[in-house]
C-alpha cells in the first residue's frame, strides 16, 4: 500500500468547507477525520490500482450496498465491517459524493474526540 497524493487531493477537495476536518497519518497513508473520527482515505496498491476507503459504519451496510461500487475491506482475511474500498478508476464524481455523504453522516453521528 502506498500513498497517492493525487487520490488524497481528490478526497481533500471533496471535504472543503466541512467543519472539523483534519488529516492523520495512519494505516500506511493519510486518513481524513471529522471531529477526530475517521471518515476514510486513499491509497494505491503495488499493482497500481488506486482505492478510496470510506468508513460508513456497520449499521449502514444496507445503504452502502445500495450505493454500489464498493467492496467490504478485508485485512489478513478478516472482514472489517463498516469499511469499504471503492476502486478509484471506477469512481465517478457522483459515486464518490454518495460514498462521502454516507461516511460523513456516520462520522458526524459519533461523539467528537
């Protein structure tokens, strides 16, 4: 997993004007936070495939499946419920916006850290 500043900039630009947004280095890249709660991030795999990651929460699994285009995150064979990867090359502006809004609603539902 590698940092992709171009993908980070897409994420960063989409969050302009959202209060409480910060960036934190974690998980081998940059994660975007809202009031201290993870919203998501972006990275590029060794094979060159870029991904956006969205933390939408377990309770939003049905809504995430309805949006489509995402895969539940798996780490070491373990399913990470509530976290989804969306392939960057297949992610239109509208699809990114739908995922961002779902992740943002989740992050804003949590107490600030």
